[in-house]
């Protein structure tokens, strides 16, 4: 049985990476997938490849959300996945001492404002039926400090807390609208390319990134998508206001053998 049969599912930032993997899995599970992205060419290509519908969306733009609400007035599942690290155009200062206010705000505008607007849209698209699942993609970085990515870490921490607020608000209204957050650690997506590079040193950099991860590897977007399917499905109707870590055991502690 397809777990999302005939459920209307909106996924943001789904042209590539985790968002695309979620869109692929939702479509395979029978969902009516609305794939959105700010990159219209890549979004349209991804939607065609998957066999779903594409809607252009800049998650930081309130007018774009209003347009989406007109075109997709009702939804069963909304995944607020779109996000940036701040390093998309190269390595710039994002530590607490040297980050510029403009760079700080640019990350928060997409990650936090985009999730706030996405949750607001989701509530409006779900409250008519009184049921639904909102899934916000936070990060392991929202649970711990990241010295060289202060804006990213702060924005993802705020997403974690806002997810709980949305869950409690919906419950307070008497709706069966659930809101949960997923916290991936190092998932191998194009977002890592500016930091890993594409040259002969890429493999060494990858090993260095996951050196402290007990499972000693990057996670895969499909592994995050598997969690999203569960949260989106009717198997998780008693799960709200919670967070799920997918980090290869990183936050569990150390897997090092005792000396």
C-alpha cells in the first residue's frame, strides 16, 4: 500500500539534494507532489524527471507564498526544506566576530523567515480539513554550536523551536495538524560542494568531516526522505512537536574504543 496515496504534498527547495529525494519518495508513495524551488530551470527539470508538478517559489518572499496559496489552496503535507548555508558563492566569514549583518540576515531570510512563512501557509492550507503534517528540515547544527557558521546554526536552532510552537498552537486550536523537525548532520548533497571542492582533495576532506561520526560516513538524502515519509504518513498521527536526529550517531557520544 502506498503510504501517501492521494495526499497533496508541497516540498520546498526540491530541485536538488534532500528536497528532491523527498519529492521522489513522496511521489513513489502515491503523493500528489508540488515541487517548489527558487531555481525555476532546475525545479522544472526535477519535476519533469520525477513526474510531478512544479511551482516557482522563493521561500523568503511573502508574495510568492501568497501566490502558492492561490494555486495550491489545500495541502496534506508541507515540507519546509529550502535552506542555505551562506557559503553558496564561496567561503566567507560566518563566525560570530567577523560575519557581516547582511550575510547574517541573508541566511536567516531563507532558513528562518522561509520556514515561518511555510508554516503559516501550511496552517492555512490544512485547517479547513483540520489535519495535516508539517515537516521542517532543521539540522544537527540547530542543536549544537557551529563556530564558523553562526548564522546557519542560529537559524536552524530557531526552526527547531518554532516547530514546537507550531505543533502546540495547532493542538490548541483543536486541529490534528502535526509539526515536527528533522535534524540531519552531514548529508552528502550539493550544499557541501563549496566546502568539499571537486579536486583530488575532496575524498580527504570528506573523511575529515565525518571523522567524529560513529558510522564514519556521510548520510544520504534518501535516508532523510525515509524519515519524512513516516512523519507525513498516517503512521505518525500521534507524533507532533518532536525532533528526529539523523546523524550517524554523532550526538550520541563517542564510539571510540576505551583505552
